[in-house]
């Protein structure tokens, strides 16, 4: 993975791009301090990794969100159809409106059970909302950094992306798009 450093955002984070305000919330949730140095978080989680997760999640409906995303973004039923996992309902339909199967929700496409474990209120409104970009991005960082992973290593970064989606193709897509995004090239 010779382009690993660039896929994490290396020293090129946001070069030539407008870096949205939620990126700081996401990096803060990952344990990375703003400015020089790192806290004892999970290593070097760059803006580009979170941005690319959002972009890949939102292909076909991509805009740079601020605040709550309306109307809510609800994915297809995870009913075991070809190309999809089967995940029986875990939230009684509270987040996704489906009491039979789970559906990914919000701009970062969280499964309700994953949101229950990792969702946080980063917007400061008192509600952890998977449809609020600040909350969703910070929660994605929290998920990626869970389990003691060190995202400063290729193995830790890959493990983190697999915690989001277990597909090898998805890991490659995120890596390649993050590297291109960090270099200000089209993904």
C-alpha cells in the first residue's frame, strides 16, 4: 500500500478543498487533537477517510451537508437479496422505519445496531442523530477507532474500514478515493 499515507490524509488533508466544519468534530471524536501532535486516540484519522466514506455512502445523492439531512436518507432493506447482507431488525424500526429488516440510515449509512453502539451527539443539540452530519461523521470516526486500532498503520486503517464494510472492493475503493481526494484529483 504505497499510497497508504495519502489515503489517511497525510500532510495533505483538505489541500485545495473546503474542509467542512464537521471534519473537526470527526477528528476530535477519533482522539486526534487539532494542530500538532496526537492524543492517545487511534492514530492518524484524516478528514479524507471520513469524507470518502460519506461520498461512497451517498453516490447519486451527494451534496456537502450542514446540520440535519432532510429528508432522511434510508437505505434498502438488508434482506439477503443478491449483493446485500441479511440483517434482521435491531431497532424496532425506530431509525429506519422497518420492523422486519435493518436499513442503513443517514449520510454515513449506519446500521441501527452500529449506531446504537457508536452514535454520539457531536452537534451539541443533546440528541445523537444519524441524520445529522456532525453526529454521523463523529460517530463514524468513533466506529473506525474502536477496538484499539492504530490507524497510523496500514493494518489498523484496513481493519477500521472493514469495520464499516467488510467488502475487499469497498476497502480498495475507500483507499483509492481517499488518496485521490487528498491529492485533489477526481476519485
